[in-house]
């Protein structure tokens, strides 16, 4: 005869089902919270990366008599890349076609060499800060190393100016432009309002230059990253960083009309002379 004090050694089926149900409910509550926290953490890390890169650009200017590091990636003569470019590598998953360094694998989107050849590498030497933690783009199983691009009006070649210029122009032609093409720090009269680096969308990123055409009608070539939901991330030439809220849907960015988001970015790109 079994003793009344005999201990039960197992749960009943009903009890197990109750425990499983409670765990499922808790998981359903916690997973969205944890996912949201992760995304917010990635967005903060992205801003921190932009801040560190912009600080490196400032150090470059300090060491070069106020000359801005260049956004222009393409070299000339015997140089396959611009030796003054902040980061000459190609971040797209496709070959750059007509660029001088073309399909050179040293400069492709997964090769650290492409970061090391940048003019600011000596101030960073941390490949992780060139990449947004929310950017999951991969090529052949390897992550793309760079998620950021530089304002095309920062020490490159003139582009998309309303004066009728049809191609990239050299520094001695800057005087013909309606808008200021920044080459030295002292040209930036409102450093807290002019953006330096931007988190670029993986569908448009290629060279390290984010093209902003100041002409009308608008001809947008590049797209801010849409991976951070309702905002995209920028750094400014005074060193601060900011998440800019989309005014409209990013899907209309490529429209020919000057929609609000494009106008907003243009206002942070350069100024009329």
C-alpha cells in the first residue's frame, strides 16, 4: 500500500501545457521589446561611428592647414584612386564600370585594403566604425565594410550646379558655381548646419561620395539609409551627429519633383555664395 507521504515525481500533462503557455506568452511580450532595444542600440552605435569618422576628418584638416579631406574617389595619371580621398573603396555589390580602379579586387566592398588607403585611416584604424551595425549587406558571405559616404560638396569636384555645368569640374572652376564648393574649413561659415558624412542606403552606395544635386528639377543619385525606420543618420562639420526624421516616405525620394526630404537635405549640403 502506497504511503500518503509519497512525493509526486512528475508534472501532469495539464501542468506542462500551462507552463508552456506561460512561457509562450512571456516570449511574445518580451521579444518585441528586446528587438526594439536592439534596433535603438544599433542606431546609437551608427551615430557614434559617424561622430568618430568626422573627428578623424577634423584631425586631417588640423594637420593640413585647414584643407578638407576629399570626397572625390577617382585618381588621375598614374594614381588609380585619389590619394586625398577620405575612403576610395567601392561599396557596391557590383563592379564600378568606368572608374579607373574598375574591378580591382583590392578596392571592393569586402576588402580592408580599401579602407586603409583612405586619407583618414591613420586617425581611425578601426574598420568597425566604417560600418553601420544595422547594415546586413554581404557579398559571398562576407560583410560589406563601409556604410557611409561623404557630402559631395566637400573637397571633391563640382557637380550638379544650376549654372549649367554638365560634368565634374576642377578647383579653378569653383568661382563659376552658384553654390559654395567647400575645400577649406574657413569656407564653412555654418559648420553646425552643413553635413559631412551620411549613412547611405545599400541600394545606392558605391563610391564614398554622396551626390547631392543642387539644381532644379531635382536629379537625385543617392539615397539616405532607410534601415533606421523613421530617421536617417548624419554627421555635421562641427562634429555633432543627428538623426533626421523623414518628412515623407523614402520610396518617393527618386521622384523628379523636389519633395520635402530632398529639399531638407539640400539645405544641409551647401549654401549660395
